[in-house]
């Protein structure tokens, strides 16, 4: 899935690989480096495991991609907390009982969507900048989590959910990967083949022009934030199935990596250009990097430093802004 | 993007030199917060409570002022908290409980802030990476380095420093003086060409470039100033807590952005000022105080806190709502 970029000047200068190909190449290079540094890194089981870890980030980043494409400084910092909250609700509602899965998941996703709705209303009607609105929402959702749990998460994943996420389905691949593939295809379809998707790109590329063309800008934006929170909630449920029991900061650490995955995948933070395929590869790249650094024996501090440095290199491959001209 | 926002901002600053309060909203919020706090906390105005309140305000105030420079230039620095951590652990390792090493430690902290800011500036301005993700990446580098310098919480500051910080000079809390010094620093810098360039670049980078403003250099300066004020924040934390902690700054990054926005500075850049950020930081800190003294049940405290902060963020944006240009 290639991004609708302006091709003309690039063709004259030189051929450059698209962001998805570039990020994919980086992923392959990282795996090869891993195999050299620690033999067995590129083993089949190991790779499947990597993909499984990447899936959570990948699903959270679906929503992040949608919001970022919507432009206007669009970003959703509350995705991590929303995923955590959704997992906590799901775990408490299903309490290890298969019969309760559907109501639990529905309730968790509804709550997530409601949080997204508030984000969207704040961004459109109150015109709070998205960064700030979703930043404030982190505090509110954290408060909701504490109020709901009283500081102690309870319940556990239903066995059916766990076997859906962790169980081997085809070719020894866990069900989670198929779920991710399904959701990824859904995301691509949503962005490329629906009116909502087209409106989204229009709004992200030029909000004014979209408005004048008759696109319902506010409605598109609100829907983008609702979808972002819903996909985050879905990732929370998947994470619940994977870990079986929850804790109070289960998915918090996905907040900024989800943005990084989107950028590495070639979606512009300014909006209007990008797609989910790149984001998915970006999520895989970030996960491989994490795993590679864990494999290397350089200690926690060194790992953090290298992580930052490599992230900078990855971002400079495709996340650069245009040069100023007069 | 056109000239009006800048024209609107500049005459106002001539009328109110040194105190660019970007809107009455911030002042009103601070007044409400103080009044509510006074009603709920009986000894709010006692010298002990004032001293200890101001002592906890300074770190957030300093980092908020630092964030203001970056935001005004049209950027955002998500590594400021990590810079605070790095500067503080370096300073605490150098000072090592010896009073004669304090000047050296202060210099080292400022040097760390300067270097971190310069790195961010280079990455954002020269490499042209997008600020949000680029500073997120550098924050890893800084917090990793902090762990190298001080792997576990420890180290301590000479007792004289912590005592002086929590003391009062002629009845004025030292920490309040520190905030005033930060305000004066801003006031002085505001008179310098660099700040004028920062406003110009943040307002419209293309126009600034066309007007021969050194855009790249100005952006680097914004991040360097941000780093230096992060170092001030680190020093205030050390003086307040008396010991080092390699995770101390994590919470401050996002709070600094919130303080800047509550202070009325536009995240898009080019409009606002550190005067508002200082008040915004105090509003944020007072909200926590109020929720604590309002007898909110423990489990609901954070929820109330979060809702109040969102309301504050929304209120701060209302003046901008009216002046908004049609093309959002």
C-alpha cells in the first residue's frame, strides 16, 4: 500500500524507496544483525514470538495512524491508558468466565469509544489542541482506573480469549497474528476504500479545502478519535488475553512508541499522507529493535541509550521535514 | 499564516513589559485556585505552608519556562524531563555532600542542560526531524545516560543548601525568590534579539526565513534555552529533596506542556510567553493541593485532578478560540 505522495519532483531527482520498503529493509537488516550477534535470533519460533509482541503495538498504532493522518497536529497520547483501562474493565467483567466474554468486550470497547468521543469533542468543539486534549485525558483515564479498581486490579482473562490470542491456529502461528492481520486489513480498507478514509485524507491534507468541498470536517475528526480509542481498547483486550491477568499500567508504555511506529512507517505528523501498512512495519521494526537490544549484553542503561540513538537514525530515514525555502 | 498574530502580540507587550500574560484566563484561574485553596487549607498563608508550597513549585515552574522557549519556536521538547533527571544526577554526583563543590555542580548541571539542548536543537533544526518523535528519541539517550551516572537513587546534597532553599530571606521564601529570578531571566531574554527571532520563527518559519532570520540557529537556541531551564529545574529538585534519583524528571515532561498551555501559549508557536507558563505551573500545582485538602476520597483524587486540569486546559484556549483564524 503506497502513500499518495507527490511523485513528480522525486522522479526527476532519483529513485527513492517508499517508506514501507525502507522500513521493511530496516527490519530485515535488524534481524540479520540479531542473527549475527546472537545465533538463533532469526529462528522461526523466535520470529513468531517477535511478531506476537509487535501485534499489540501494531493494533494500538492503527488508531494512532488514523488520528495522525487527520492532521492539524492530530495525535492521541491517551491510547496507552485507554488500552490499559479497557483491559482492566474486560478482566473484571469476564472474571475468567467464557460466558461473559461478549458483554465484557462490548462494555470495554464502549467505554474506550466514549473516551475517544470526549477527545474528539474537545478537539473539534472546544478546539483544544489534540496533543493537549489527549494529554489531559491521560490524567482523567488514570483517575477512572483508580476509581474503578480502588487501586487493585481484579479478575482474569476468560480461557477462550486466552486460547484465541495464544493458541496455535495454522502453521503453528498464534491466533493473535491472524487477528492482527484481520484488523490491519480492516484498517487499510477503512483508509483506502471508504468515504470516511477519503474524507480523512482530505481533512488532513487541507482542512479548509476539505470544508469548502463539503466534507464534514468535525464529524470526520470526531470519528477519527473514536476509532483511535476503540482500536486502543481492542489492543487492551488482546493484551489481556496474552497476559491473562492485568496490572494498573499494563499498556501505558505504548503511548509514544505508537507515534514512533507511525512516523517510521512514513506517515507525516503534519497529516494527509501515509497509510497503515507502513505503520505495521514500523511496529515490527520497533519490536525487533527492542528484542535485539535485550539480546545484547549491555545492561539497562546502555540499552536505553542505544535505543534512543537507533530511533533517531530510523526517524531520519523518512521522518524528515522539508527544507525552508524562499 | 499571515502577520496579524504577531502584530497583535507585540503592542500588548509594550503595554505590559515583562509580564506577557497571554490572557486574563490564566490569572483568573490562579486567583480562583488560590481562593479555593485558602478556603480549604486553613494555614495556607502561614509562612511555613507558603515556604513549602513554593519549594515544591519551583521545579515545575523552571521546566515550564524552558518548555515555553521551545513551544514559542514552534517545536516541542519531550526530553526536558529526562534532561532534568540527567542534570540532577550529574550535579548530585559532583557535589557529593561537599559545600565547596556546589558552584562546580551548578556549572555542571547547566552544562548538561546546554549540551542536551544543543543535541535536540541539532536533531530538530539541522536534521529536520519532527520535534515530537525526535525529542522522544533523545529522551531515551538522556535517561540512559542518567542511569549510567547514578544507577540507583542516592547521593546527597550539603545540608546548608536544602536548609537555605526551605528558608526565607527577609520574610520572603527563598523558593519564591527563585521563581522571581526565573521571571527576571525571562524578562531579560525577552529583550534579546534571540527571543524576537524565536517568536518570528514560531509564528511563521517561511516568512522568518524570507526575512533573513537565521531559522536554524534560532531553533537551536530555543532548545538550548529549554535545556538550561531544565537544569535550573534539576537544581531546584536537588535543593528541595536533598538527594538524587535517576527517574525524578519523568513526570515533569508532560506537566510542563500542560503548564505552558494553561499559561496561554499557543502550541502552534509564536504566541504567548513565560509569564503565563509560570502562573500555569502554579495553577497545576495548586490543583493537586486543592484536591488533597478537599477531602476527596483517595481513589477519586486522581480523577478529580484530571478533570480539573482538562477544564483548565479548555479554559486557557478560549481566548484563542475567539481570535482564531479561519483556517484552523
